[in-house]
């Protein structure tokens, strides 16, 4: 029920800018039959007399369970809600639905909610006992599981809010209690902070951790820095968390736009005045100097818990004084700083926390754009395609989505199409103006010029190469790039490539475009039309520092590419005296190079069409020369003086037969010859390159030998000869190549890999005196020998002498077990056996940080040399496609039921079960997401996560059926764990009986409708008393046939996570993903297991999970929800959302969708299907492999989530 009147204007609301959008100050929710004519009526009158606009429903009778639209609007248009909880409140479906709406409003805005307990013990609401439990017992008989679940969660959430209890206030005097309620609401509304944008999208997942931090109850004074590029939503996030948490603090202040304030006269003093005004509850303070202001602030903050938000801080002068007084803040105070300068507080890293703002994902972006463009959360059908193009252009940046969405509202489709085409050339001026602030805030013109160079030419290039190029252009590139990173203008990806948000890129290029109307007068030319025009018209000037032209992007090229009619003259460059950066693709130049600019530092000329570089082309100042995909047969004739050249990249030049003479290239550091398939001769002068550190000859398939003096490359650190399948002589002297750290020789036969330096012939393959490993430099850090035909006997003892080795890749080799010598390599951090098709066991593995054992089809067992080190050092394991893997030490084990520990058999009551050990079960193992391998095995027991499971055919009687104290044919059971005086609760036994769906649809129709979803079964155990939830999806599950049910028996060991008096809800659910056998639960039940009944030994599979460390199973963004699963179909984001979380709260669903969205790419399905025909009666059992992401997230102490796909994605 609810109350409202809407005439008076409260004084507290007049001062707030958001009030004008709210029709009511207070929405009054109550149970009419309990309090309408008594307490609530008096409370309503008190609000009206205090000039609060108050909403009240005057109808005595409920009209169904759906809230009328007018009440929904009233909740949305109210600044606060007062919920009067009385004895029969939970009996009203109307009230419960109303409460759900109120709390939803609170979660997405600054809506104030005050619970008032009238003649009701708050513990009954929190624990949902007493009259609350009786009400829900009635609801469960008539309402859906999801509806009841939503109501329960709403009551639990309301119980956690700070409320008021009649019995605890004013000695139970109702009149005094009512006056106090009015005063509390008045204070809360008067303190309501600045308004937040109503169209917030994706806010909950982004503020979850910040809210937890603000509410952690810590006595420490901690500073949180929210940083990110401009327009990403830092201020919005700060406002939202401030509005949601300010009332938890005794004093609070939100100081906006500090950067703008500080630029004004006495700006810092004005900031101090506002801060003091807020903290001192509106009292005006006179300040004559910054030091005086700091002293007064120090006095104000020392005695009260303060929440302080400083928005848009740009320099240390604005923070120095505040940070120096951190120790003066009252314990428990919190400080939030928003900034676009991530490096601002690096020197204070020991005392601050950092929160990096992320862009919106595609669905969030489309929703936000649509709200501004269409006034709804999705585009109209005819605008769907063009809307998605706008969204793509914005790159998830909220600022751009809002501005462009609003600018397109109400315009026809032709205008939209024209606008998106314009944006590709000319950025929006509003966006440009806001983003340009970060550019203008850079320290000096050096960093600004560096930023513009990167934006125009170097996005996506490796940082080390950029440094070499721009250092030669008189930049201090290393420190400059770091400054740009600190300002959130660029970032480094996992491959050390420099990346930039394309709205930032467009801003930078817009700055260059404004230099001059004529492109020939601009400093940088990157757009193909501008570059083409300048070269065709020969109007380039000395202003031009860089030029890029890819004819594939130009419309002229499509009609001339076959006839090569587009030819420019070298004279077009003659006036570009300051040209240092030149990037050409599919360009042909005619004429003399004598007047070509000699200032070039970087020449990137892809698809160079001549047979060699012209002899009159002076490259004496060149630092980087990239001639990939060229038609050259030789690079230059004779020798060429290139004293500054450091990087030479000739990759994919398939006509190249020989390398150039390097005699006059003394400073070359990188030589890249990748995929020069016709290369047969490497010039002997390569041995004179004493500074060469990187040599890449990958897939030079024609080369047979390398010069003997290659061992003289004493500085060489990286050597790649993978795919050099014709190589027969490769001299290497480990005494001279002590600098070699990375050696990759994939696909090279071992007997062709190495030779002694004294001889040119090959040594015997099985030489006793000397082995191939003896020639490997001892300082190797990274060694890759994939597909080298290395068998078990090809690993000599000397291999263990590689003491510095950190990464070893032996994938694709025909080994059967772990070579003994590898156990002696103590420093290994990464070890790969991927695609070792004959590998059967890995016993006593050394502990590594990253282990890859994917697609080892015959692998059965994995154990470790030191199990204790595994838990401390292991970071990730990629383990997919191993169809025969039945034991992974301390993680997973599957074994025939007769081999299961007798004590576990006793706990589940299986000792009297007349099962047949000869019964054959049909297993289905997912090889990929759309392919399954079938097997038939005896009845299996499954150990994982401290849970033991077994699946039995339905014609077996459930063991000790009568002993299961709680049974149900519904989707869930709620009960209170009994308190047993002399017994400790150790766990639960759970059984469920399920069958195939009785759907009339054919399997083919179901598969089509569900897009190939595969069905699985899961159990949820929720301990409401402790705020914990475990969701378990077994790797092994029985699959019923048309006439055969399946029984799932499991034992859960909880340790101290389950105690007498705890309130539990247990659910067994089935959902679909990937095959057509749909399940439905017929019955399930459970019984508690006491310590006296539990005789399980300390098995490595039991104590690790429910009773052990579950921190790596915790769903990101949740405080106590754990996903226990080795099933790949349940690891995917869409399955988490569709299969399980549709049965759980919206909050968790949102968390999963936001956190795991990067896993949603489809995986390939190219594995072969293996059929195994087994004898005897059987039924289907689906067995899922352990996957990279699950083991990575759960069993070992990891840092971030790996992508679960076909091995194409990594951390």
C-alpha cells in the first residue's frame, strides 16, 4: 500500500536542482490492514504538516498482484520512500511488489529509503523467520519460484538498510517516534547531493567494488583515485557512489570541477571555502590564504567521519596540502579523487587505491545512444543499422554516445547517413572541445607533438620500434609515452603495442586538420585523399613532417590497380625538406631520387614494385626501413651506406633470393626476414653486425645453410628459425652466443637443428659423446621446439643444464610421458605440451606458473612434483580437448564406483546398494563447443570442489530414501539446519531424480529454436545466514533416456561454513546448452551430515573447496557467490546469463554479463568425432573436460581471467 498527497513544497527540496523533476518528497509504503487508520495515518499527517509532498494510496483493497502504472510513476517521481514494516506486510503481494520497485529505484538513483519497523522485530525480516516465514510458506504454494525469490531478496536488502524501530526509539511513544521519522527524512532530503543523469547505463557493475569499499567499516583513511580518459564517466561514477553513501558519514562534501576552479583567481581558496561550508553544515568561513584554509580544514576533519570527493583534479598543487594531512582525518573517513592524469599520485602509491574506468560494451553503448536519440533503450527498426555504426564510431565512450545520440534525435535517415560519413573525416566539435582538454594539459609542446605523431602514424605499432624512430626525430620518446599513458591518451596492450581510443585519435587528427585549410600546409598527412592530392598536385611544403598513403584506401586504386596507371613523380616530395616519416602502400614513384628528402628517419614502403631500391635513393639518416610484401629480388646492389639504420624489415618479400651486403650497415639491431620463401643466401657480412640483437628468419623455407660466422653475433638475444624446413647446417657456438635468450626452432628436425662449430657435417643422431642439447647456450630463457619430431629418447641429460630457462614449448612432439631431464629445470615458468597426440601421462611435473596441456587426446593423468608449490606458484592451466583425462591432482578425479573410498560410499548410503559394477554408461565428452565424443564406461564417481557425485540409473532405489529429511517436487527447498548439541554439522547429502523433458517438440526443432544449446544440471546451495551461495555444475552428469530416469547423489563437505541454525535454500535446476536431451527434475531431497557420521579421510579432493579457500571461485562483483564448475558450457558468459542466472538476482546477472563479456567469441569446432561402441545396456552421461578458464580461476592463485575458447585467446 502507499500514501500520497502532492500540493505543498518542502523547504528542503527548493534548494536542490533535482527536485523540480520529482513530483513527491515521500512515497509511503505500508500494509493497509495493519496500520492504515492508526500509525500510518498519523505519520502521513505529520509529513503533510511538515510540508512534504507525500504519496498515499487511499484504496483499502488490493487489486491483484501487479502494481498500477500510477504507483510505478509515483515511485519513480519520489525523492524518498518510507516503508512501514508491520506483522502482515509480507503477506501482501502488493506490498512486496511495491518494495521491489522501490529498491530498484534506489539502486539506480539517489532515492532515499527508510525502513520503519512497527510492531515487528527486524531480525524476523533479516532472517525471514516468524510471521515472515509463515507468509512465504503461503506464497510458495501460489507464486512462481522467481517471484518468491525476488521478494525474499528485496526483504533481505531492506533489512540491511539503516532503519528505525519503534520499540528502540522514544520508549515506544508513537507520537515522538513519528516526529523523529519526519526529522530523519528532512535531514536526508536536505543533504541529498547534486543530481545524477537519469539515463545511467551499466552503472551497477561499475560502482559495485567502490560501494563495497565505502561500506567496509575500515578505520583506515584511504584515498581512491578514479581515473580514465575524458568523457568516460568518472564524474558520473563519483556522483553516483557519493549519492548512495554520503548518509553513512557524519560529514561529506563533493567539490566539482577543481581544474576549472583552480585556474581562476583565488581558485584554491574558493575550493577550500566550499569544502568547509559542506563539512561545517553550511556555516560560512572566511579564508584569507591557502595556509589558513588548510589549518581550518584540519580542525574540521579531525573529529568526524568524512566522505570527501574531489572531482577533476589535474595537478599536484591542488592536492598537496590535503594529502599531507591524511593522518589528521578522523578514522574511517574516505576520500575519492577523479582525474584524467593517472600518474598524478604515483608518488603516493602506498596510500591510495586506483580504479580504472572502462568504456561501455556494445549492448550498453547501443542502449545509451538510443536513450538520447530515440528516448528508449533501443533504436527503431529502420534506424538499427545506422545506429550500430554510430555506436561503433563512439567506441563505448559515454560522452560521444550522448552528444551524437542527442544531435541525431528527430532527424531523417538521410541526415544520419550523411552525418556518419562526415564523422569519419571531421570529428564532432563538441566532443573535440572536451577531449582536447587532455591534449592542452600536456606539459609542453614536446609531448603534444609526440602525441600527434603517434595519433597520425603509429597506433598499433610496437613501442620499441616507435622509440627508435622518434628518438631519431629528436624526441625523448620513453618519458613522453609515459606522460601520455598517465594522461590516458595512449595505452600499452599485452604485446607492448601502443594503442589509442579512436575518439582520442580523431581529436588529435582534428587538431592537425585545423592547422591549415590546404593539406599541403599541414604538419602531418594521414588521410588518403589529402595525401593523394598533395602528391598529384605537387604542392607539398616544408611544413610536412609525415605523410601516409595507402592506395588500397583510395577510390582511384580500384580502377587502376591491375594496370598500375597511378604513378607519382619523385619531384612531388622535393619541397618537403622536413619530411621524416613516410608510409606508402601500393605506390610507384618515377623519376630521380637526387632531390628526395634526406631527412627521412622512417620509411615504410609496403608492396614496393621495383626489383631493388634505386641506387640514387639516399637513406643515410634512415633509422627504420620496412619493405614488406615487396617485389624486390635484391634489396640494393653492392653496398649501401646506412650508418643510422637500426631496423630492417623485409618480411613476406617472396621474390627475394639473397640478403644485402651489411658491410656498411654497422648499427643494425633488428633484421626481420619472416616468410621470405625464396631466400637461399644470407650474406656472410651478417657476422659483422656486432649490435644485432634480433634475427627473425621464420618460414624461410628455401634456405639450407647459414654462414659459419653467425656465431660471431655476440649481442644476439632473439633467434627465430621456425619453419626453415630445408635448413641442414646451422653452426652455433654457445661459448660466443652467451647473450642469446630466445630461440625458436619450431618444425625443424632435430638432426638438422645443430652442428658442431668445428665441423660442417651432422653429428650422429644418437651420439653418446655429444648431444644436440649440448650446443644450446646456457643462458636461454625462452626455447620453442614445437613439431620437431622429438621422441622420448631425444631428450638428453644435458637438457637439464638450461638453468635460466623460463619458457619451454614442446607442443606437437611424439612424446608419451614427461622427459626426466625437464624435472631438473627448476626455473621454468611456462611449459607447453599442446597437441602432443601421443602423450599419456605427466607425472611429477615441475611447478610452473603457466601450464599448457591442451588437445593431448591420450592424456589420462597429471600429477605434480610438489603439490604445495602448485598452490603458491601456479597461475594458469590451459587444459581443453583432453578427452581421456580422468585425474588432475587435487583438482579433479573420475574413477569407477567400486574404487571410491569406502567411507564415502558409507556416507551416501551406497554400501547396501545392489548396483552392478559391470553396468556400462554412455559418456559424452565435449571436444569443442559443438562436437561431442562418446564413450561407454562403468558407473563413475566424481571428485571435484570438495564434492563427491555419482549418477545412477533410475531403476535403482534411492539409498536410505527415508533418511532424507527434506524432500520436494518443486524447484527448491528452504529449511533451517537443526541445532544438535553434541554433533557438528559437516555437510549435506543431496539427491535428485530427473528425466527427459516431456516436450512434444522434436529434437531437431528444439535444437533449431535454442541455437544448439546443450542441457545440463546444476545445484545451488544458499546459506542466507552467512550470505554465501555455491552454484555447482558437475563435469560428469547422467543423461536420461526416453524410458530411464537418472539419480544424482552428491555429498557436500562444508566445514565451518555450515552450522546449526543457519537458513538454507537448496535448488536443483536444469537448463539447456548444446545437445537436445532436455531434463526436468521429478524429485530431490537432502539431509544434513554430522561430524559423527562423516568419516572421510583428508583426501586432497575434499578439503580444498567448500571448507577451503574459495577466493578464486568468487564471481567478480559479488560478495559471496561462488561458481563451482569444470564444465566448459557453463564457463561461457551467455550460458551463465541464460542457463543459471535467469533464476538468480538481476544484480548477479548484470555482474556476469559485464565481467565476462570478453569471453563471448565463438570457438571453432574442428575436432574429430570418435565413436566407441560398447556392449550391454547403457544410458548417456555427459562428461565435460576441465577447461583453461576454470582451473585458472579456481584452483590456483591467479591474477586475471583467461579466455575459454579453442586456445586462440589468452590472458
